[in-house]
C-alpha cells in the first residue's frame, strides 16, 4: 500500500482521515480489540492479517501549561476507542512534502502528485502499532520507528513508514509522533517546572512513547524486554542521543541508526542552545507572559522567521543527554549511511563548493582529502558529495558502532549504495534506504526485481537484528560484526556482500578511528 495521490489506496488516508475503508474488513466484529494503556482499543486488519492500531495516545496533550514540559502520562479514555485513523502530525512547515516532491521530480515524476500536509495540531503525541499477533502471547521483537525531518518536520505515518509489511516479517512495529522545532527542541529562556529547561522535550516524548510501549507490549504480542529503536536522519540522531541518556536506561535493548549521524558538533551544549533560543524569542517579541498562550503557528520555523542559524536537536545537558555522550553499556547497534547522502543538497554551480565541504576536516589533512577524492576521476560535484557524505554521515556512523562495541554491545555497519533506475541525479540519496526497510516503494519510484530482492534481504536483516541483536540468518549473506576500525562492512547494493570500507581513509583524516 503506497500512498500519495497515485496510491493503491485513498490518498487522504495519509493526512489522518479514516483509514478503515482502505485496509479493514467490512464487518466490525472481525476487528481486533485489545486492552492497552488503560483503554479498550479496536483496531483494523490489513494485508496478511496484520492488525493496525492507529492514533493511540502515549502522553498528555503538550498544550497550555504542558508546553515546554517533559511528556506527561495520558489520561485514559473511557468506552471502546476506535483506533482506525492516524493522528494529527505535530506542528511544522511543508518541509517533508517538499522533499518528496524534489525526489519525485528527480525521477521524472509529477511533483504535484504529492499534497501538502494539512492535518496537524499541537495535540499530537500519539503512536501507531502494526502487529501480526494482537492479543496473543507471542513475545515478538518490538521495533519503534522515529521519523526524520531535521527535527522540524516529519510525522509518524508518512507513506514510507507504514509498518504492516515489516510487521508481517515477525515483529511488532510502532511509529511515533514527537514534538518538533521550537516546541520540541528549544530550551525556553523563561521559567519552567524543570530545574534546567534543556529543550529536550522531543526526546522526552520518544522516551515516554518507549515506556508506554514497554508497559503495553504484551497486548500486541510483543516482548517488553526486547525493544529496538530504529530511525533515519534526525530520527536516527535522536536515537544516538538516547544511547547516551540516563532517562532511557533499561527501556530498549537495541538501536538501528540509519543516516542519523550529522558529523562534528552534532549536539550543542546547553549554553549554546540557550543563547540561540534567547535570540529567537527576543527577535520574535515573545515573552514569558505570552509564550504559552500564543497559537502554535507562531513557533513553526521560528529560527527561519528570526534569522537565527540553529539546528534543532538533542542538547547536551547531563539530564536528558550526557555531556560526554558516553554510551549506555550493552546496547546492540546496527548503523550505516547511504553512498550519496549529500548529492541532492549540493549546488553544482557553486564555485566555493569544494572548499566549503572541506571545512569539516582538520586543516593539515584537507589537501590530502581533496586529492584523494579527485584521484578517482570524478567530477567536482561528485567529489564534494563523497567528502561531505563521509564527514557528515558515514564516519560518525562508524564512531557510533565503535563506541557501542566498546560499551559491550554488538555492532554492525552498512553502506547502502543501490541506485534505482533513473536515479542519476541523486544516486543512493539521503532516505533512499527507507522503502527497502519497510517494503513501501512509492508508485513514482521505479522498482524492479533487484529492488524487490534487496527489500527482502534488508527487511530480514532488520527484523533478525531486532530479534537477536544479530542481523544474520538462514539464506542471508553473512554480515560480520564491527569491533575494530579496520573491520569490513555490509555493502547493500545491487547484490549484498561484505566489503572493505572504502571511506575509511576519510574517517582517519577526521580522527574517526575509534582510538
């Protein structure tokens, strides 16, 4: 079931309208009912008998006095609740629909086929569950998806995040909304109930959702002691922060970080975050007296409205995230990046492109890095993509794996390089691996037998890892554990094989050797 306008199901389902007509049977008596979170929830059943419970509250509405406070428990609703439609997305701009349009246009499809996001509200702390084992004691692994979008955009039910097919491989799959932008990741510069208003409210949401899932996993056929967080881009970066969070210890056992490492300086200190926040609020004329009663629309893209250069993300505050970023011991990690993460974002006509991307590298090694990239006989644009992708994504991914291994967990590293037919403009772009993980290939993405075969392998790897901490299994190419800087990685391409890490020399230049 791929949703946008050319989908095999009603496109309106994407934006929170009723989904029952799309994937549920006509007879209500056949719809599963479970008890979870102190509520009676009636779900719907989709393909292969996978049940879905949509729009389930995991926290109280973060409005009024709860705006800029850590997620609070929800108040259970009475009577039977219809869990048959997606919830509102959290407040945001149109960044993610615009991204999908850009990708569609790169493949020669009509970008107008992708509509704007219209269903959003500050009351947005809900999750969705897909399970092949509703109401049974199956002890399936539980996989909680944390969406991307630079922590200012994104929502739990984007078309590539629908979890029915992945759940059909033998897992309980959950997707969560969490607060974004100024409402989720800014340390507000005025009074708050927390002793330190660190701004990690979006992280508190993910933690609250994980706690809710842990407390209710058995109702969905899941094992509460076998939870894996998985996410991409900002979602993956948030998971990396939770690997260093005292607040999340004991809540999850494994983590999958897909293109979720943003390179040097990826998490600001509390001092830096508070300074940037104070500038935004001052320039916008927002005071302590009016902040919590203003409409949420006043805070969407506040950094752009006020001209403050700030990336919304986890803050190193020693409350929600350890300032030294030390890993919680014993968590297994699967982590990786795509070959051309940065290509779609680079301006080929910018004469200062190469010098700009080299600034991530220490001064003594920049010329060597540039010479190494250009020696491959590639264009300046391709060289800039290689250099920047290594610095911003691949090398930090290796660092996550090495840190996890040093903390006693198993670690596995991949590089995704499958380039679809017609993808010359973008290559293996940022986000390209997501449809392979979920089995959700949009109608406007050219998909052939190679893509379908790779989908089967990757879905098996991801579910195996969630089940045991090891992606390997019968019939799958062997994927070696990553313990040392020179260890091989899994190359997820037209075929799947073990390979040496061709980007390792760039990581050495960055000091990302794990030593």
